[in-house]
């Protein structure tokens, strides 16, 4: 379809979401596209974000493409890594092309999470030149954002010294509306996800501590009221607060903005009674020393809020 009716796409998405539950593992090979591996993200969830992005970019049409590209023109285009990166979001880019024109054929050339060199072809798309041009920017935006996060995450993960079991995790500091994509990109980079949302787990932050009347009061109240399936994590910024959290039997203690020497002492004091997470002001340069200190996890907000987009271009042939 060359003139995309985004409002129709939105209506179709909403009706499909109401009519049936989301599939567990949708496979693009079951659609008109041929992509190889299944898309790991459920279409009813990612389609909403993609449709919004298309509405933003294509809602008023594409005056340039409609003006100078014949409706009958066919093309073959390749998504190409301009620099070395961890590839991520190829399946999402393919879904963008499919939503713009179900007749476009997309082929993935690399698996998600693969480290690729500059010049590597990530995917190819064949079909209507107009449709490819209309979908190009949105497809690239998703793939560049996701590959940038996966690349940054891989860098942090590989900084963990051999023999250390510390995990690199993300945070909730994600782009509004794109959390599903960005957290998936962290996993593709070899990292782990922290709690997904406020309802996923109890995480008592400094402001909760103040509002609840102290570390111990907050932990005890949470344990009494939270679901039995929830672990209790509490943020502390001193060794005194750590002792209080351990006495209150916190399952996880977040060591906020602590110098490495204090982290080492926190590990010694804890003696395995709780999981320890280092967070706050984490730079790449500190990852190795924090892992050697013995924390179980290092949470890094920069993975999602500061990762630069990867450089991916669409090379167009007719």
C-alpha cells in the first residue's frame, strides 16, 4: 500500500487486540515476510508503538515520494551497519516495513545480539520503492536506538572480570513508550532487566524511607502488606542504614552512590544474608572494581537513558 492510512492501521490494531489475546511467540515467517528467526516481542504490544511512530512521520503522507517516485517503481534496499555494533531490532524494523506494506519482503542477515563489523548487511527489503521510502526512517529509528543500547550494554557486560558473577542490569530510566524495546535491547547486549514497572517488585527508595519513618519501618510495612511473591529491596546510602536493612531482613539491598571502599565493607558486613546491588553514578570505569568487590548486580541507568544511537543506513537500489 503506497498511501498509508494510519488511522485504519490503528483501528485494525485495536480490534485485533480486543478480539484475541497476544501470541506468545509470533513468527514473521508466518506472514508475507521472510525473516528467519521469530520476533521475540509480541506484535500487539510493539505494533501500537510502531503505529504511533508511523502516524508521527507519515500521518500527512509523503509528499516527496508521491511527487517524484513512480507508483510502479520497485527497489531492493539493504540495512547496513556503518560502524561496528551489536545488532538489535532487525525484527522490529521488518515489522515496520510490513505494517506500511504487507507485500514487502524482508530478509534478516544477522541474528539479534550478534556483534557485527562496519559494512555488515543487517537486513534486505524488496518491493515497492514508495513503500520502502515511506517506512525507511521509522524502521531505522527503531533499529538504531535498539542497536545502540545493545552495543552499550555489551561493553559494560564484557567489563566484568572473569570469575565474577556480577550482573549488569538496566533501570526504569527508559524512553516513555519504548521500555519494551529498550529492555529487550539490554538483553540482546547480554545484560539483565531490573523490575519492569512499579508493580513488579518492592523497591524502597530514599523518599519511601523518609515517608515511611525509616528503613526498618518501611521494610516491615512492605513485608506485611506486599504480595508474598514479592522480594523486598531497600535502598541505603550508608553502612548504618545497611545494618538496619539487614536487621529488618531485606531480601536485596541497593547501595546507592557508595565509594568502592564502602561497597567492599558492605559486602563484608552482609555475609550473604541479602543480595547486594550497586547503583547510582555508575561509570564504565568502575564496573570491574565493583564486580571484584563482590556485589551481585550493578544497575546502570545510562544503558537506556544515554546510549548513543548506532549508525545504520539504508542503501537503496532500483
